[in-house]
C-alpha cells in the first residue's frame, strides 16, 4: 500500500482540529502523529525543525519532497490548493476567504485562546488575573458578534459553500464554553454552529487524536481543566 502524502502532527485543540476537519471532510488519506503536550513533544528538536514555533499543528507533504507547513491557517490554505477543496476559484471570493481566515487567525484564535489560558490554565495553577479574564472574554464576545453579523442571511462565511475560513473558525467558535464566552443572542452564529455540528465527518475529526468533550462543556469539566492545567505547569 502506498503511503499517504500528508503526515499530520496534531493534538485535540482548537488549532489542532482544523487540519483534521479538512482532511476528514475531504476524505483524504493521511498519517496522524499525535503530539503529547505533557511530554513536551512539541518542543523536541526534531519536531521544531518542522515547526520553529514549537506548537501544533504541522503537516509534512511527502508528495512534495517532505515540504513542511506550520501555522494552522497556512496549513489549511496549502491543503486547499493541493486538493482543490474549500477554496473558491473566484478571485474576490478567494480574497474574502483569506480575509475571514486572517480574522480567525489574528482575532478569534488569539483572544479566545487567552480567555481560555487565563481561566483554564492560569487560574487552576493559582494565578487568577480578573482584569485579563474580563479583557479577553469581552473581546472574544465582540468578535463572535462580528461573526454573527456576517452570518446573517448566509450559510457560510464566504460564498455558497463551506470554505477554509469556516473550517478555521468553527473549532474556536464551538469552544465558547471553554473560553466562558456566551453565545446568547447570536442566532446566526448558533445556526452556523448547528449546521457544522450536523456534519458527521467533522464530528469524526473532533474525536481525534483523542476525544475532548470538556472543550464543549460536556463531562466533568473541572477535572478536565485541572488535568489540562497540570500539563502547562
Ligand atoms: N498560530 C498557531 C498557534 C498554534 C498553537 O498555539 N497551538 C497550541 C495548541 S492550540 C499549542 O501547540 N500549544 C502547546 C504549547 O504552547 O506548547 C497556529 O494557528 O498554528
């Protein structure tokens, strides 16, 4: 059997799920290499030769001389071009897709990520900073409101089909519980989340490399938060 082109190094986090969602939804064969944060595998020298930032996700394309791609937005764009999926050929729609992808990478991701960090990592590790929590939760809510406005009267962030902008944004927006950001009063955002929630292959991807229901407010979230926080001590 021939080896798949794409080797994906990832973990069950918001950025880590993005390429998994792409590959599962497009039904592309790939090799999965789970990265264990507890073991600091993301900081190992061999891994950091592929991803100089020492974070996940990363892909290596065996079909392109082992070309390595880091940064989840760049990975989605690379996969979209390689497989001609989830990216319009229309130049204006392509630009809009890049705009919303940038909005996720520069806004939703960092702000919700910090809201999560201060509540799910700093606080259980004994460092509670209410000012930072307020700042990042409020900014995250504002950004989700921007998404809600964009999604009024449309099914997808760009054009008539799911794109890499939706794929990048979905795992973050869906994890509003973990960031303790409310989505009350954001019906268009909620309808978009429901639409993607109903896609079986997306849900399959969210179970990898291992299930993490706490991110979505299910299971014993306090226990999961303290286990997660311990990995970052
Ligand atoms: N901008 C980067 C962010 C990557 C990132 O922050 N990944 C987190 C998981 S979502 C990570 O690897 N954390 C482990 C660490 O910080 O050591 C991307 O989108 O790929």
